[in-house]
């Protein structure tokens, strides 16, 4: 999984927790998809395929991990390049927390490839408890228009919350940086 917890010299950012979001109305119990996990064919056939595919699977796993790390690096570069704009926006509104949206695509092939599509500053709020003003249910769960990507590529969105790095110390002296956001 992509590591969205990135930081720059003055800011840090992490994924939005489910407890920070407004609750989603549930429609009830859906259909069972257990049949997708059933093995296809006799057990011996599945065992042979598993043994033969182990090396290819290991190579694919390392390729996907390297690609995920490149996506994390891309997000970290975006935060570093936009640090001045984000700080200016927070200072203008006298806020301490910002909310961003990171768009990326995942190809649906033998080896998943992650491609960064863009990151956007959605807005700033006074505290982490108020991010529901920006991430409303309409934004999170409502209809949206997204581009259609070829070859079974999935378009993903991650919502991130961030703030300034806190420097805490005793008696007003600079100390170790805190890992709190918001």
C-alpha cells in the first residue's frame, strides 16, 4: 500500500482517518462474493500453478513495491514544492490544518503500476475536528465526473490532512519535533 504519510521541512501530511469523516449511511447487507475465492480446478492443478508462479510473483511484488515508493516520493515532492502556498493559505485564514486530495491511477494488469495524476489543496480549517466542513458526504460519497482511463485502469483518490510540524520544548526553548498533525 502506498505510504501517504509524507513531510516537508515545515509541513507534514497523513491520510484522513475514518473517525474524522462524517458517517456514511449504509444500505444494508450486500450480496456474498465468496465464490471469487474458490479455486479453479482440482487442488493438484492449483498447487502446480502456485509452485511455478512463485518466482514471477516475487518479481512482481518487488516491482509493485518500487512503483508504490515512487508514488510516495512524487507526493513528497508535491508537498515540498507547494509548501509556501499552503503555509500562506493557512496564515491568511488563521487556520492550522489543511486538506488535500491526491489522485492516482492503478493499472489492472499482471503487474499493478501506480501513476500519479495530481494533487490538490482542497482547503484549510482551524482544527482537525472541522475537516468535515471540506470533506462533506457529497464530496466523499457523492457522484463525480472522472476521466475514463483505458485498459481497465482504476482512478483512485486519497484524502489527506496535514499541518505544520510542531516544535515543542520546555520554557520556550526549541526541542524535538512532534509527530502530531492538527
